[in-house]
C-alpha cells in the first residue's frame, strides 16, 4: 500500500492561515480525516479543521498541544466517524519536512489516544512556512510512522508536495528540453510524477494518452474494455488496420502508442480492461492523482463526476456534439472542456450531465430505438470527425496544463464552450446549484454513495476477446509487429 493525503483548497487555506503566524512562531492545529481506499493507495482526505480554544496550546517558539485539546479533537472526530490529524508548522523551512525528535515524541505519544478514541490511525502533518509545502505520516503504531508519498491541495489549481524519497524526481531526458523550458524544472518535477488515468481509449483518450507520455509523465493508465473496430479507424490516430482485424483492445493499442511516444527514462503503463461503472473500475481510479474523462455516456460520466468531489481527484471532462441540417449538411459543432474540482461547478450544475439519463443508460435504453421513438427523443448523435476530435483533446490538455502548471498564476477557468460556426469561445456563467448532491459530498471518501455496480456485460466482452482464436496470418503479423516494437525499444 502507498499512502497520501488530499484536501480541498478551502480547507488547506484555513489550515495555512492558522499555522502561518505573523509573529513567525510555530503553531499547532487539529483536524479530522476520512479514508479513500484504492487498490494500491490509501488517501486521507482532510474533512474539518478544529481550531484551538483559549488555553488549548502553548506557543513559545516551539508550539505544543495540551492534552485537553487533543482529547476534545479526538472526541469530535469520533462523533463524526473521522480520524484525527495533528498539525504543526516549521515557519523557516521549505520542502517535505521530516520529524525532529520532539515532533516524533509528541506524535507517538498522542498516537495511542487517537487510536483508542477514533479507532483510526493518527495522521501527523507538517507545514513548511517558506514555500507552503505539506508533509504527512500515518501512525499505525507508536514506534515508527509510515510516510505518505504526496500531499495534494485540490482547487482550480492542483498543488502537490512530493516526498522525494518515496517518489523520486524523474531525470529530465534530452528529448524533454523543450517541455522543461516551457514551464520550468520545478513544474516538470511535479507534473512528471502525477499518476494520470485516461478513462475511455477512443479518439480523444488515445490522443491524450500519447501526449501525456510525450510530456514526460512517468505513470499513465488507460481504462477501456472495448476493442478497436474498423469503424473507429477514421478517428483513432495510430490504431491500424491490423489492430481492427485482430480486434485488439483499445488499452493495448494505447499502451503500444504510449510506449513509442514516451520520453521519461522509465515509463509505467497501466492497462485497465474494465469499466468505471463497476466498483472494480472505481477502486482502480482511486490510485490516481488526475483523471481524464473521455467517455460520452451519462452513467460513466456520473461516476466520474462524483469521484472528482468525493475523493478529491480532479476530473478533466469534455466532449463534442456535431449538428447537421435535415439534408445532411453541417450546421454547427460545439466542443466543451471543464475541470471538476472543489471551487468549480460539477457536470450536473453546468448542464453536462442529466441525472435522469443515468438510469436510462444503465438499463441500455439509450441504445434502444423502440424506447427512443416512444419517448419522442432523438438518438444520441454519434457523429465525430478526426479533424475535430483533436480540438477536444487539445481543449482537455489545455485544462490539464492550467490545473498543474498554473500559467500566469491561474488555475483552470470556468467551463469552456467552443462554437465552431462562429469560432467563438464562451466561458460558462454556471455556478454550483444550491442543492448539488455531488458537490455536497466533497471529501466523503469511502463513505461515498456510488452509482457504480457489479455487472457481467463488460466482463463477457473482455473474456470473449481473450479466448477468441485469430486466423493464422493475423497471428503471424501480430507476432512480427511485437518483435519489431521490442527491438526498437531495446536498441534505441
Ligand atoms: Zn454540482
């Protein structure tokens, strides 16, 4: 298991405001957390800040907690079903902070109190005042803490403090010079370490995956259970006729293309032949730092819309709709891009997810012409052209750059809408709805309610593809292609 911490930007600001004092002294603070559990990573999501009352702490150069404060905070955490966080600041320090002997003694002493009362491990956190860097460790016993790998602050700007010992700074390679000169070594060192998941390996997802690999990211995952078909070849740039003839899975095609465009010294490809609408897919997604939503169905998009808030994983979403006149000529095209993070409205609030359609999608009714005709709806438009799908991936990647490199000191913008006929770019005025259940569930982690459910349909698709016998000539071609790929990556 790996460990990390995430917090919404608002919560981080409240903690920072308290811990960084005008008089330059250290300070202490208590907070609560819930867990978000993936397959390989467990993340503590900071829930609420418990400010000290008069006499709850001593500030005298080295600040300290009173046991009264720790007890009060532990009881508040238990009442809410949360765990306890004890924080302190190192005003003159920068970067990931390790523990002084005194910090160690304090946290290991309160570990037992926290665990006895909350039944959860104590989380210790330090703020380095010089560059507002956070660090964190879990106390599973009182002897040795287990260090987190990163602490993420999630708002329209994603800011990550990395524990360099657990996730090393990747070496910049010669082929990354232009990238590094665009946003500097510091940004590159952070961006390259993000684990990014692309959900949907179609035209947009495939393009994004390759560009992330070329940017120098060290871990990229792709999630899709479908295979390449001949009908996809006009849009999936890089997929070949052989891929379609073999019925190769989209994640295998993405993996091959990412491998040939990756610039990182060591590049980890993660293939998920699964569905985000299944709990298996959700658990896999919880291991990532940023997710691209490249799916157009209401059900998978509803799952991702929820995860962005409940588990504080920014989801970059968008899509395209092309519109024709009755005689088939083109009327217009609209593509959108938006990032789902605390501080920006969710898909439902900006009208990009119709909650009533989630159930219809689950029941397969959106594909059923009889049902569609009976309701007087129109079949969802299926048009897309290669010339425009690049605009969608470009719009989503630009959101990624704003989220992670903060050009001009800014993060992601309000939801964007590009209108093709007039070539205008509109910023949506939509804000969070008063009763938005998605955004209300921010940082609920493992207590989330999800619309994901165990299903056999995608499992059948994956299984049948695995056992299907391909004609002999195709198998030979596939083997030759594989040998060539391996030879290239070994020799060059
Ligand atoms: Zn909302």
